[in-house]
C-alpha cells in the first residue's frame, strides 16, 4: 500500500489527537455532555465492552482520518463508506486496549485487514414481473442473467427453518434476475440494485423501439427495494337511477411481454444493445457514458411508473441526461439534439423532410413537461405524448451509444456533433 507522504503526515497528526487523554471521554462524562445521537456518533467500543467517546476536536480528527483511509485502502472499490467507517472504529477500539506504536501507516494496514474480511462473492436474486420467455429458459445480458425460477437454488442453500420455503412463496413468479458481485454485502447489494435497474431499463428501451405504443406498453418491475410486486386493482361504482353495481378490475399490474428466442438472438447481435450493455455495467465511465447510464436508469424508472404525468417527465429526464449541459439555452439544446440525432442518426427515426414537424412537436411536448414540473399540472398530457417522448428517448440513447463507439467521450463533443448536423441540414435547404 503506497500512501502519499502528505496524507500520511496528516493521518499521523489526527491519530495522535485520538490518543490524547484530554480529547477522550468515558461513558459517564459523555452522558452528561452529549445528546443521544451525538453520543452514538462519537462512540468507539473496545473488545472488552467499554466505550470511549471523542471530544469535538477528536471527532473532527477522526473524520479527517476516515477520509484519508477511504482514499488509500486497496479494497476501497469493493466497499461502502459505512464499511470503512466501521473498520476505522474497530481498529481504534482495539488500540485503546493496547500499548505500543501509534503509527498511522500501521493503523491503515490494520483497517485494511479488517475490511478485507468483508469482501466476498455474493450472488443476488430478484423476481421480475412483466416479461416471459417463449422457447428458451435463460437470457444473459452482460453480467446479468434472467431465467425462470429455480427451486434448487433455495434447496441447496443453508437457511434457518422455513426461510427457504418463505423465499420460494414470495419469489415463485415471473422470471428471476441474478448477478454475481464481489465486495462487501452492502456494496454488492447496491451494485445489484444498479445492475437490475439499468438492465431492465435497457430491455424496456429495446421493447419501446419496436412496440407501437412504445414505452407506454412496457412495464418491467423487479422486486427490489423501492419497487413492489405488481397486482390487480379493483374499484366499483353504483349507478344512481338503477342502483346497478359496476365492478372494474385493472390487470395492468400483470401486463406481460413475451420475448421469443429469435427476438433474443437478433437483439444480442445489435451493436447498440451490446454497447449499452457495456456502458450500463461500467463501474465508472467517462462523461458521456455516465450520462447514458443515467438515461437508462430514468428509462427504467419511467416505465415502472403508474402515473402518466410522471412517465412523461421521466422519459424527458432520459433525454435531458444527454443534452442538458450548463444552465443556458437548455431548451434549445434539447430541441436541436433530438431533431438532429433522430433525423441524421444511423437509425433514421425521422427523415429530413419532417425536420420542421419534428422540431415543433419536440418544442410543444417540452412545454408540456415544463408545465408539469414547474406549474404542477397533471391533466394536460395524453398517452400519445408519452409514446412519442419514450420513443425519442430510446432512439436518442441508441444513437449516442453508437457515437460513443466512434470515440465520443464528452457531452460537449456530442453538442458539437449536433451543431454540425444542424448546419448540414440548413445547408441543404432550398433558400440557402
């Protein structure tokens, strides 16, 4: 582990503060001077069960030390900040019971030894409603696998009495999504949620490009935190003159799209699908790759939403991820970006003769979006509006993915390409 000398000196200074008796308190003193939550934040437990509390100065030193440790640990990429925070306090607790060297370098190495034990392989599973396979059993999208429920996964696991049976009852529907991730449990769970959302967003995008009703016809809902297994909703009415009862049940929650083997084979060979799979599963990525990942997330979130207004706004968010650079002239950038890429992009969503029509439609629907966001309107958006914006979002993301393969790394470069396409279009007009 190589630690820059400046950071090592800073860490040593803060570690020295953390061992000054005048900057530490016992439990009785902490009870008298600190509120409950503040007491918990400043608490360090030792292996024998006693508790030590930081003074204000020591607390500041600890947080600076934690920041440095978070930057230099070899295993930091596989951990969450709370894992490192707990590891820093664990080692401090040990050292408060020991005599010996108070070297910052040794301290950081011991923290690494503690947190490295948290890192292991985890295979996460979630159920997915809204999609069914025809003629095949498993689909692999990069690191993410979709397959039919497998009881043997639970039967071969080690679980307390009844836990496996309960898990099967809860998850025996739809398809299962699974990803293998290396890291602490907290890190792996977060990355699992990210993979599921982005990959479901990618599949929803693929369906949107081919379905007549676009993103309004797709609803892929995984059973992960913040999402609920879909179900039917029921309501009724009573007619005043006849007293007749009218019962209505909506099965929108059980909407399911069928994916056939030949569709899968075609999809997996698409350049844009392969590129979006790569981008979606990156840990970091450049400016434009990060924008596309955000776009896939918002595509996922839009298609899961029940509210027509929120679907509309969120599909616009997919587009804004790409074109909203800076705070000046955003509306113009979005209009030019959509119209240029959809007209002159490789997938030919529109044609040059429809430039003005498309431009006016983009302007009108962005005004509707602004009314929803800034004026809190909720009764002015039609399903056709949602369909149009969902398709624009899907094709814009596809076009940008192909520009990335061509070497584009920043949204500024994308904007320059948009400007070039607009100038090219204007040069072809009869009055120029």
